């Protein structure tokens, strides 16, 4: 899973974790900058395993027996690694080894790598071609379109204050789209600031002027989209 900064990768991983059934055992690694040993311990810890020996062989042995026992209980196992663009080549190679855990009939673990587009470039490196070849689905989160941005804002406003009549006018949405380029984190920041400006100005209508003022405050100057 790839996507630009702030496009919603972590949000999507967390939503996935919330929706997986009890029969899927998961490990979610959100700090991929950990040294290899600690990363492996974090994975095992999520699966409830505490190996006595802290070395690669012991790690693999424990994980293998855990995966086999989950399979025999009818469970799935998934490893989700966020911020995977930070993983070292050696760690990515180790992840490839994890993907080799299998019986004659099936794979024992499903792995999701989520990261910024550099992850893709990293996987293009010749020494990682074996890992790349094992990727069965690559999904890229695109930025929201202008229509999406309007619907996204309306939806979130409705969820937080269904009865309070807060409105973002179409030209305010245009401006927020130009500023954010459809990236949810930037949309959120711009809308948050605009709502604060609206509060100060005692209005629930976020129009072009209010949006412009809030984006100017965010940028410290006029944003190129407004010049
Ligand atoms: N589909 C969505 N619906 C609602 N909110 C979203 C959605 N996608 C992203 N967001 C919001 O956008 C913000 C950024 O999302 P998130 O942290 O998941 O991005 P990211 O791609 O993981 O960023 P980074 O590259 O910095 O790790 C969050 O505040 C999140 O609530
Ligand atoms: Mg993230």
C-alpha cells in the first residue's frame, strides 16, 4: 500500500485492523525505524510470544510454530508494517523470508507493507527483486478529487455537528482543494483553521474570505493558489 504523506495509509491500516474478524491474528508495526532485533520482538510480542533466546533462529522457530498452530485452529495471521519506506534492505529481505512460511498447500502469513511512494522505489532495487515478485496486490492511495473534497468536508461536518448548519461554500472548497491538493491531512488542517476563523468571526458559513484568511494564517503568507 503506497500513498503520499498524509494520504491516509495509517488510517486505512487501522480501519483494516478494526474490521478483521477475531479469527485473524495480527501484528501491527508502526515504528519501522526500530533496529532489526527490536522489530522482530515487537512482531512476536503482538502475537503473544516471548522467546527466551533473542536471536533470528529462535525468532523464526517460534514464529513458525505459532503460525502452524494458528492454521490448525482455523485462524489467519497477518503482519502489517506501516512506514515501510524506512525499512532497511536487510529487514525487507528478512520479511521476504517470512513470506516463505508455508505448508504444501498454503501460505501461513499475509504481509501488508504500507509506506510512502519511496517504498516502491526501494522494492525496485535489484537485490529486492525476490520480495517484489511475491507482491500480489499493489494499491496506491490517490489524492482526493475536487468533488471528493467537497463530499469529504460535508461528511465530516455532518458527523461532528449534524444540526449546527455549518457550511463550506463551493468557492471555499475550491480554495481548500487548491491548498491541499486533495491530501486529507492538509484538508483537515485547513478546515480546522477555517472553523476556528468562523468561530472568531461568529459565522457558521465558511466562505471564500474565511477560507482564504485561514490558509493565509497557515502559510504565514498568501498561498500560491490564491495569488
Ligand atoms: N479516508 C479518510 N477518511 C477520513 N479521514 C481520513 C481519511 N484518510 C485520511 N484521513 C485523515 O487524514 C489524516 C492523515 O491520515 P494518515 O495519518 O492516515 O496519513 P498517512 O498516509 O499515514 O500519512 P504519513 O505518510 O505522514 O504517515 C488523518 O488525520 C486522518 O484522520
Ligand atoms: Mg502514516
